[in-house]
C-alpha cells in the first residue's frame, strides 16, 4: 500500500504597515551674534506607510536663549516649546519655526534638540529627534565721550568725565580705557580703580553689558609753571569683542587758559562741641577752611583769636601751625577741592554768651567770593543771668571766700592793735 500524501498548507505573510516620523532641525543663521535673534526651523515628515496620530513636537530651548515667538500653534512653558500636530499622513510633512533671543552675554555655541512623539508605533524611533549646533559671535559697539572744563588756570585743578556706552548687541568683553596725560597736566586721582603709570591713566573695566553706560572721572592739576595757552586731552577705549565702528573709540576735551590772575574761593566754617558749657569746662572748637578753586590757594592764614571768657588749652591743626598768642593759623597751601581742619581746646572762664570768630586773614590769590571767608560759633555758659543753681552756688562760694579773707585780715589788725596798746601801757 502506498501512503497517501498530506494536503499542502498555504501561508500568507501580511506586512505590518507603520508610520515613520522623521525630525529635521536647522538654524537659519550660523554663526549668530550674541544679543540678536535666532530662528530655528523644524520639519516633521512621515516617511512611513501609515498615518501617524496624536503627534506632539517639543523643543526645549538651549541655555542662553529666551523664547520670542513660534509658528504652527506652538506654546512655550518653562523654556520648552510644544506643538500638538495631530495626525500626519504617510508622505506628508509639517514645518514649524521658533524664534529665540540669544543672551548678549552668551559665548561659545548653542545646541538645540527637538523631538517628536505619537500615539501610534513608529517604525524607526532613531530619527524621532534631531539636534542643531550654532556658533556664537560677540559684537559690541563701544563709544566714548570725554568732557571737561572750557578753561583752566595754572595752579588749579579740574575734573574730566568719561562716559563709555555699549550699544551692543553683545556684551563688550575685556574693556580697557586709557588716558595719556599731555604736557600741562599732573595726575591727582581717578575713580573706579584707575591707575596712573608713566603719565598714562588706565582703567580695566572688564565687561560692559549691552545697553550699559560706565562713567569714570579723572582729576588733574595744572602746574603753576605751565605757560601754554591750551590743553587738549584724549582718552581711548578698546575691547576684545569685535566692534563694527571703531571711529568712536576715542574722544577729546580741550580747555583754554583763563584770562586774568588765578582765583580761589576759600570757605571758612566754625563749630563747637558743646554750645551750653558750664564754668571751668573745656570745650573744643573746630575750624575748617575749604578751597572751591579753581586754583590752588597759597599763603593761607586764618585768624581765630580766643575772646575774653576763653583760655587756650591746646590745638591740633591738620596742616601748618596755630599760634595761640596771636590767634593766627598759618595753613600755607590749600589745594583746589581741598580742606584743612584746626581743633582748639579752650577752658570756659567767662559768663553769659561768648562768640568765637574765625576768618581769612591772608591768601596770595584773589578770593572770588569773600562772603564765606568768616564764620563764628557761640556758647552760652550755663547759669548766666542768675537763673542757675550751679551758678548761684559758685557766686556764694566766691563771696564766702572773700569774706573769710576780709575777716582774717581784720582779726590780724585787731590783734596787732592790742599788742601795741599793751606795749604802750607797759611803757
């Protein structure tokens, strides 16, 4: 018997049709200047054979950027932009864009990654995200403006002001300001840690943010021996950041010699630490003399002779010598913008109101404003006018002391007369 053959079985393989989402991200500018805006474009294409449903695209923005806007219904929250794209048919593509502002202080590069998800199974998840790198440039438009007085006087001092502005769009890095002093100017001081060396003043200002203005000042003195008719001073700024216009990296200020003799403006002030002292108390007077310029003052002498009711104890001048016998304080030089101080300690020996006056006695230059060359300080001794118990006790003690002296003298006279009478009787 021959075996019967088994019936053949036909098998049909039905292929699984899936969508395949592919994300492509590009930047529309590379490199981009820090401080400017950057636009990213994101393409989501379904290269599969089936419709993708519930498609959602997300784009976490890179550090150093700020969201500006987006197309295609994108919404931003917490630094991430999201698009609900819904269904994408096989072979279709959806394109969206997002605009960000690059921080003015950003350096190096940016990397941005966008990814897509769907409720359907994806044939190839490896292409569901894409990244784009963007190089950053730094460009800062710096400008400097220097300002100073229109005139000068030999022996005087004045101040230059320099304003450095960054018009961006990026932060300006490694900013340095230099000011070579010309003939006729001597360095006095500089703000913001400016340092003078070899006749040039330098400020290392570091970073100046986009839109910021930094203001520094420079104080200079014109030597008394300077004979020139004008002074022109130029300051320059530089930075490591590229600048589209370096023509405004320097600025000058010019001043002409003032006509006439040098002038000063001395200002005398006077105060006392206790305006209502008691008798025999030591009070401290403070005398100040300030020079408001424009020239340095030389040969300055201040008179402060203590009036009746005050007895000199000691003095302490910040400059020069105070002569208690004449009441003259030989100050000497007071620089333009300078101030000197004298402290005088005196014992109160008088009663009632006592006025102590200080005034300018001499100065080599012409004083443009004599109204502030004099000042005074008043004290009222406690007990003046008979209304104080302390003063009344003082007067009583003084009276009793005189009475004791008179009584003692009288007793001595009586005793002497008695002795002479006895001698006469014995004779």
